[in-house]
């Protein structure tokens, strides 16, 4: 027998150990089974899991558990990501706070070892959190992957070498995204674009011939010292006489040409654009077309260089202020205006990105992208929701070369070596604080010849020299992540696991890394295996706060999943997320979201205890009855089998919210609130064993369907129910997911029960509306226009009496409505509930009059707001929709209050 109350903490700890010890989550090569494989999006080793992880990994867990119950060899591959920049930032902050040291104080070798020590500590903490959430991962040491372990390093090297040999990898000087805080390059898709309330400054560039010249508008006056030209649109009549002439850069005194280029937008600012090729991506392209000088005035630390002495060494933000003041003093600042623009920011530290001219490593993407594009266009690669297909295709069509080098220490070191003897001209060295010489810069233009090698080569293949040094940069974190679906199975080695489990089945991840990660996995899988790494891409939304804002520590709106599991139980947290995981939608989440899920768990538990309490004297196992004895039995069997069908379809179509909501409404509504209530009276009759067989088998089947979503409570209850059902396997995960049985479908029973339920609900509404005490039995009259409308109601009047707590139910054709009677209708049947003796009429009239007045006031208030032009034009759409919904609700309340007052007359 189950204890009186469900205690999540006690149950969860016990089951986690049982599952792991039983090796329930272990997968093996079994060619008699179809594999269902998901590789986990490996969390960074930067600390605790957050609500985004809780959602994403719970979705994966539900899919893996369900497909294992479908009879497939389900494998959810665990692992973590080294996290490159993110992890290095965490360790640097930790060092500074605890030891007042920088990474440069330690030196590269000791710093990297410090991060490895962190990994050994943090990795275990993450896996413990995995266990707490009930995620069905085989967490045995030999099964856990890490993007920087030996096998993954081997994969990274193989990838780099093969791409290098095909000419896809190159080193070149280009304008890249540079984070001055993290001191590293970033790829285009590692840059976030945030709206920023800034300013637009209009500056005068006087003509070199002494004329007034031209006025330009810029958001970055501190970069004027790197200007190479002023550009205008060739179709702009305002400036046609200026093209070809020269103007003077204010505060610099240097003359630059006025050029014509179609990239200039005539509507922006003054229609004249300053061109700073080394500090703006668009300007860089214009500069390339017109062969303009590339001058850098902001260095990799965000400090001013190559500028008038006054500004040398200034931080870029301070220089902006000083430059504006000096321009104003010189009479060259025409005007200043507020301007909202998109500012590029580092995706990790959120500091402003600096476009920076730098020599970096790149991967040519056009040929790699072509097969991925074809797979998406043909539908071979499927997106869930499908709305992500078009953005994915458009991104691939416009793909840029991938900057893969990062100027940090933590990560896969670029496997390129240089010889001091034959490549010395292209190498630049500095000495660190420990006196070790460090390679800091390589320039191929100066003759450096690379040697691609996994480890240090024995000698230079060009000159035979032995004085070799490795490139100082590391690879972008996403380079190793792009290989994840292959590397986890041992690629480039042709392992048995690789040949069985690859390609995987599904990739479940957040839409925000569709381009950062998913696209790159697709490209690498097609390039190296000739097959997509997965056929389905399931993109979940972002967990936001209840107002729709992204969760952030700075906003104080973060909800810690482990805090919530400790308070409400893991199943409640899991189910609260799954109920809202509608494909393509972000989740507005608050702690109160969990209470409904917790109540559902309690409902399951209490219903199970009630059934077990009534099993006394019954010996199991009980088979599911083959024949239904009455309408309620036929109806619940139909509802059960259709719920199982819809729940499975939700899983197969990557709509876990459909599965969760279907099972919620079936178990709470159909089974508990209706069937069990109707069946109670039969528990004391000769039909007891038959009814209990129905109850226990339907409940057990529903627990199996719910198990992928809420594994702990379902396992706990199933253990107590198992003696009464025909099931040999110990754990639900080893059992078969309930199947749809077409023989149980009964549309006639459903139609009849809908009528009975509809009449019952109308009577319940009247009781609630007039505050009739729940335990008080009442009288009711059902009146139809002809006898045909009563063919269902007469045989099943007992159902209505039981469920609506009716003492005497009168059913007939054209029955007279009693005085002081509440009225409702369902279809063609009128429902009358005499109120005499049930309520205080004077008190009830006063209450209803207050409700009517309040409804009228609310209607007037909402109508006034919706009639305001400013509100409709400027208010957020969600606020407008909310006001309209409030108006509709108030109008409904008004109609109900009027009808109720009329009934009391």
C-alpha cells in the first residue's frame, strides 16, 4: 500500500540509484532493433544547470524513455563541452577573486591545468544534477564524453587536417568581430545584436578646396581618424558635383576622396557616409571595391592608436566623448540627435564588439554548405516546428566564411606548427612573466610555412630543422561541437558504435543555436560521413519569466530548477515545463507554473491510493475486461485508447505539450472526475472485481504513458499496482508503451456521455453561480421539445443525479418552468433548478446587483481605453489583446448577472 502522502525527495533519491544500478539507460549495438539516438547538447563546464537546460534535457529524456518503451534501442549520449571563452572567463574571475591573479600570472601551461582541475570538479557536479532531474543517461565513467578528451581531440585533428588538405582552411587578414573584454575573435553568429539608445552626430568635413564640403552622420565619431573616404550614392543628385573631390577629416587634417557607391543608403543621415574600412563591416566591403587604405585606430584592447597625440591610449568610449567635445569646439559638430541602433555585443560577456582587422584562421563555407542546403530544401532534413526551415535555408544561402581561431588559452590548440629556421620572418615572439618565450603572431605574407600535425613533429619537412613552435590560437568551441554526433562514437575510427548509432535520430536544442551549432553539425556530417547527422531537428523555445523577459541574474528573475525540485518535486518541475512546451513558442514561466503540475502529481497519487484501498480481497493479476458492461465503461475505454493514441502521436511528432496535456485531461478529468465517481457505487456490488480490473488496468496503462514525462511518481505507484496487472518487468522503462486498440473506440458512447456531461455541467454551473452548498442535494427539471431529445437522458438519469447531486430529477417534454428557478440550456434541452429553500433571495439579489454594476464599470473602462487612438497605436499588442479579453469577460459576466436576476424575479 502506498503511504498516505507522496514525498518526492525520498522517492527520487531511491529510484535514481535503482535505475543506475540496474543499468536501465545503457544502450548496446543490437542489429535486431532499430536505434533511436540523441546526442545531448553538451552543457558548458561553467557551473550549475539553468531552466533552459531543464527544459531541453527533459524534452530529450521524454523522447528517449518513450522510444525505449516503443521497443527501440534508445541511446541518449551524455557529455559536456569545454566551453572555450565562457569557461576561461569563469576561471579568470575565480582566480582574480580568490587569489588576486590573472591567467598571465600563471602562464599558459598552469592556467590550462587549472581549468582541467575545474573540469574534474564541475563535471561531476553537472552529472549529479542530471541524476536529480531523472534524466535517463548512462552516467558510468566510461560512457561520458567531453569535447576535449583524447578521442574528441583526435576527431578535431582529423577534421582540421582533412579540411586543410582540401583547401577549405586558410589563414588571412580580414575584418573580424573582436571582443576587447575576452581578447579574442568571434564568428558572425557569436555576436548578438542589441537595441541601444545612442546618438547620431552630424559632422562637417570641409572641402580641400576651401568649400563647405559635406556633412556626414555617424554613430562612431571616435573612428574618424581611420576614415579612408566619404561615399555617396551615385544616384543621389545632391552630391553628384562632389564625387571625385577631396574633403578634410575634422581634427585630423588629412584629405580623403569623395566616392560613389551603391551601398550608401540615401535616407540614412545626410546621405553621405564616412568610410572606415578597418572598423566597419560594410565599410570594409566598400574599401575592398575601391582599393581604399585600411587604417586601424582602435587596438585589440579597445585603446586608441594611429590618432592625434591627445587621444593616444584612450579607451574608445572616452575618446568618443573627447572627440565630440573637440568637434563642437572647432565648429565642426553640426548637430547631435538621439538614435536607436543595433549594437553588436559578445554573446558571452555582452561587451560591445569591435570590428577589427586581424589575421585569423578561416574555413571556406560555400562548398561545405551546399549539401546541407540541398538536404534542407529537399525535406531530407526535417525541422520541428517546420517554420525554421526557411530561415535555415536563407542563412545557408548567405553564409560567410567561418573564423575558427580564438586568442584564448582554453580549447583545442590549432594543430599547426612553424619552423623557426625556415619560417622565422613570419613569426613574432614575446616573453611571459615566467620568462617563457611565446609565439604571438604569424603572418603568412612574411613567409611562414605551416605544418599540420596532431603532436609536435620530429622535424620540419621543409628544411629538416627541429626548432618548431605551435600556433598560439585555439579553435572556436563550436569546431569540436560540430563533430559531436560523430566524435561521440569514435570518429574518425570506424567503430561498431559509429556504424550502428550514426546517423543519430534527432537533435533537440534551442533555436538560438540553430546556426552556431546545428548547421555546422549538418555540414560536417555530410562532409565526413556522407550522411546527415540526424534527420529531425527539434527546436525548443526559450524559458522566459512570466512577463516574457529572458531570465537574467541582473534582472533578478532567474528560477533555479534544483531549488524548485527540492520544493515541489522533480516530476512537478518536469511536467510544468512539458505542459507549456508548445513547438515554436517560448515559455512564460513562474513558480506558480509548478503548483498546477504538483497538484496533478498529487491527484495521480491520491487516485492510485483510492483504487488500492478498494482492492482488498481481490487477487491479481487482473486482465483488462474484453466486454464493457455499461455506458460509462464503454466511454472510458474509448477515452483511454484515444488518449494513448494522441499521447504517442505527440511524442512521434515532437509535440510533448500535446502528450502532456492529453494525459493530464484524460487522467484528471475523464478518469478521476468522471469514471471513478460513476464507478464508486459499483465497488460494493458483485461487479466489484470487473470494475476494479478496468480501473487498475486503465490507471496502469496511463502511468506507462506518463512515465517518460514524470518518471519518479509513476514508477513509485506502478510498483504497488504491479501485483494486480499482468506485467513481468520490474521497471516501467522495460515495459511496452500502451497501444491504441481500435476495438475500444466507441463513438456512440462518447456522444451519449457528452450529452450527460453537458447537462451535468450546466447544473453544476447553476449551483456555483447561486452559491448552493456543494453537499446539498437539489431538485432539477429537464424539459425537451420532443421525446427524441430525451432518449439518452431517460436511461442514464442516474448518472446525472449522482454527478450533479440531485435528489429528484424530473424529465419530460415541455415541462413547466417552476417559479424562482435558475435556467440553463444544453442543446435542445432546458435545465431548470428551483431555488426556493436553497438560497436567501434578497441577499442573492444584492450580490448579483453588485456583480452587474462591477461588470458595467469594467465594460465602460475597457471600451474607453480601446477607443483611445494613442493606446491602439502605441501600446504593445499583448496589452491590447489583454484589454479586449477583459472586455469580453466583463460582457459575459454582465449577461450572466442579468439572466440570474431575471431568474430570481
